[in-house]
């Protein structure tokens, strides 16, 4: 683990902006995780990567809304597997977000490995929207998420671990 403030000996701060917005599903994957409230990543925009799942990209003047989780460090392997880090779908990194209490803090985040954008799997996008509504993200932000293009046709036969449970 890093010496970053996002990581502590037994816990880590994690910013969720996609499927992991959903509290029940996330706490099932990471028992003992604590939902800390809304947070925002400024200077970035929400995108759907070419693989059909959420990511963020730098963009001046834009904001990505999400939630902040305090996660037991023992769940890092489960998060990495869910995000297909070993398969090259996402990379784990740190960013500074505006926390529920107001100050900017360093947190862990997963970002797609490629810069290109694509269309979302319809089922996946609906899960992201459900999480956004559940957490009461700003209505104009939810409208932007809902406007993202969706793929036609079926989802791939094999989705990354956990993605098909959405």
C-alpha cells in the first residue's frame, strides 16, 4: 500500500462514482465499509469508457459527483477484482475530492485505462442511475448521466466479475 493519506494501515478512503454508488451492493462486496456521504471530484467529467463502464477524465470546469466510503483495507483485493485491475480494465490511483465536511482530501479511485469513450450497457447505466438517485446526487447531474448513449444489442457473454450482478 501507498503512504498516501487515502490509505491507512487498516482503512482506506474510496470515491465511488459508478456502480459502487449502490450502498447495498457495495456493502455486500465490502462488509464493514462505512458510507461517509457525498463528495465531488472537481476538474473531471464522468464518461463511459469504450468497454461500456464508467470512468472519469480531466476536464476543466466539470465536476463528477459520487460518494465517499471508508473501506477496510482487507477489501482492496475484492475492489481490484471487481474493477478488473489485473485484466487491464481499470487502474487504481489517488485524487483529491471535496469531502462531505468540505475540505479537499486524497482518496482512492479507479479509472479506465484508455482515454476513449463509448456507449454504456443499458443495465449498467440503470444501476449507476439508481445509485445516483439513492444517494440524492444533484438532479442536473443525474440528468447528464441519464443522457449518456447506450449500446444496442446484448451485453457480452462474460462481464467483468460483479458487473453482471448490477
